[in-house]
């Protein structure tokens, strides 16, 4: 998988995702991925808790996995994207644990939203008959 960022509304390629994890792993001397599965009804408090935890353990992990519950609680814009940016500022790649398993156009829509939010990788469980649709979508992003 290739690491992508938004640049003026267009995706621009950076280093491969595996390479970014390898670099963070070597730098921090760990292969631990933090599952950032926090909950709080207070959105600003939840963002602060996530950032505080990342500040405290950022040098002890090699990546950050964010689940759908956190995305639902915070939203993608002015929410999870702030956490993704904060993780990136610590040189930590981010993974959305999306478990995509819907029809191709729905998977494509969700994938696009997550990539545009700044995630570096997507965990998914695509249905076998829909995998080709997801591959076609990712190919259109240059994957």
C-alpha cells in the first residue's frame, strides 16, 4: 500500500505504507500498533484524550489504528482528521479499521472519505465478489 496525502484536493504519493511503519518501528524500537479505541460523549474532551495518549506513548509505538466508533463519535472533518494529523506530526502512520464489506460503490465511497481524511491504510474485509470493485477504485487512485 502506498502512503497518500491530499495536496490541493489531489492525492499525492509519499512513501509506501509498509516503509513508513518500518521506519517508525526502527526509530521507536517497537512493532506495537496502538488501537486508539477511546470513547467519550464530549467531542473536545475525546480529541484531547487521544492527543494526550499519543503524546505519552508516541515514542513506544510504530502506528496508530483508529476504529469506526471513534470516527462516528468525532466525524471525519474537524475530528478524526485532527488526530490523524497529530499522529503524522509524531511520524506515526495511521490505519482506519474500516472493515469494508459492502458493495463496490459503497466501499469506494468510504475508502475515498478515509483517504481524503488523511489515513495511510485501510483495514477491510471485502466480500469476495466485491473485491474487484475495490481494486478498480484503488487503482484509480494509483495504488
